[in-house]
C-alpha cells in the first residue's frame, strides 16, 4: 500500500529527527498569530477581562483533531488534503472549493486591510486606506511573483518570535503594575445572549480558520518530497506549533485584561485608530521608546501573514481546479496558481474599497464567516481521516475520535445557536 511505503521509507530517529523536520507546523503557527491574537484575544481581554480565557483554550482543544487530520492524512498517504477530498468524490471537492473560495477572498481582505492600517502608522502625511492597501498588495504580489517568499517567510518567523517575546515582556510588566490600574468600569459578563456575536468573532480565527490545515498539508507534502518525514517528527512539529498558538492567545488576552480592562477605554473601530491603540498598549507597559519598534514588528507579522494566505489559498484553489479535470495527473497546478493569485487579490481589494477604513468591522466579518464555515471544514477533515486506511501511528484513536465528535457537536451546536440569535430570535 502506498501509505505504508511513504511512512516506512524513513525510520524513527527520535527527538533529533523531530527537531530537524520542524517546518509546516511552525509556518502555520506564524500565519495564525495575526488577527486572532493581536485583535480578537486582546479585545476579549480588554472588554471581558479573564472571563474568556477558558473558552479560548476550549475552542483550541475542540479544533485540534481537525487541524491534526492534515498531518495524519498527508504523512500517511503522501497526498495533500485537497487530493483526499477529490478521492472521497467530486461533491466533497466541490464543497471544499466553494467554501475555500469565499474564505480566501474574505481572509485576504481582512489581513490586507490590517497591514495597510499598520503601514499608515509610519506615514507622516494622510493617505487613504484604499491606496495603502493597493501599495501593500502590489508589494505582496511582486514578492510572490519574484519567488522571494521563502526569504520573507524566514524573516516573518523571526518577527513573530520577537513580537511574542515583546508581548510576554509587556504582560509581565503589566502584571507587576496591575494594582496601579484604575478600574472605573465594571467588567461585563460574556455569558449572556447579547455577547454571542462577540464570542463567535473570538472563536472564528482561533487559532486560525480550519481550512489553513489544507495549506499546511501542501507544505508538508512538499517537505515530505525533499526529506524524510516520520509520523513522530511531523506530529511533533504540528503539536509544537499548535500548542504555542493556543498559549499565545491567552498571553494576548492577558495584555488586554491587565492594561485596558475596567479603564473605560473605548475600542476604536477605524483602522488608524485601532492601530494606534494597539501599539499604545505596548508603549504604555514596556516604555515609550518601544512604540515604533513594536509598530515595525506588528506590521511585518501581519504583512507576512498576508503573503502566506495569498500564496497558500491560491495554491489550494489551483490544486482544486487541477483535480476537477479528467486527467489531473497530466496537469500541473502551477498553470492555475498565478491566475488564482490575481483573482483572490483583486476580489479582496474590491472588498476593501467598499469597507474603506472600517478595520474592526471587516475583521469581525471575516472571523464570523470563518466560524460559520468551520464546522463544515471540520466535518470534511473528520470524514477523510476516518475513511482512509492509515498506518497505526497515524490513525485516529478512541480518545481523539471522541474529542473530534464532541468538537463537531460543539461547533455545529454553537453555529445553530448563532444563527438563531442573529436571524431568528
């Protein structure tokens, strides 16, 4: 069987091999620390304090089996998740393509708008968010078409590490001086119907949209073609990245809870206003000297995520189109890759020009759409990994399968509650 060959060709070599093969999981983690952490987690802490910390950890736990499915399937078969959907049948592939197309445009637009808002922080004169978005998008496409994404990806990981360290320092300082914070407003409870919309926004991109698993699956497939990847090393890489993003979400929540919660500070809705507010969080705790340093770090973090999603979504959509053809084995997905980059980028920019500077509404919309599509992507991954014969080390065991079933009930149940609250109540 092909799966047995792809796994057994490389022996288990312990922790050294695991560290050497770190890559796709860390890339996915770097892409995840964007809107969900800088915006949703920080805002959750600012408004509700520590109340949503358990919920954030819980949603990360319930999504875990569905992100992990990408690693299990790709290492076990040597194929990407997109190829797996095609193997299940064309209706599954069509469903994935439709949902992924929507997610690609909306998520790209949200990150592009966020990048443009951060860029505005450095420009001493007034430029519209639309024009800044064009500038950022053009730079992204030039980098991707020139093939320089690999170098930027390495830089983005370094930037993400520095942002993480800076946030940890800011939280530590804020925790030490938390008694000095003047609490003028009582912290509201999130456990009421009025807060459902905010909770859905918080969970939408936490830790990232589930279709990101298809992107990391393609990265893992490429890695598997160039080096020996074992089930142990691939799962080690995935777990390190996933657990890190879950813990970082709580760290960003802590920053909002310790610095803004109870102060009566109103969260700005415009891109420029929220950007200044976010950077001010760090400057008020670490020191005024750090303001522009943090702004640069945050910009490159989000800019790197923007390039990642443009590249990744375009690749999986191109792969989907290839698999629609009668003889896909004779066709390269590369012929569709650049056209799809152009389509996704153009539609994303079109959305931004309508939303103008409304950064938070745009991000909220993207996160809500991510939450609405999440149960369906989760179900696709669950069906695929449970129906595919995999080596024992990669099968979904009883405990993981139970967690997946509970996760599906939770995700579909909360989706039904949200639909009732939003449109039927």
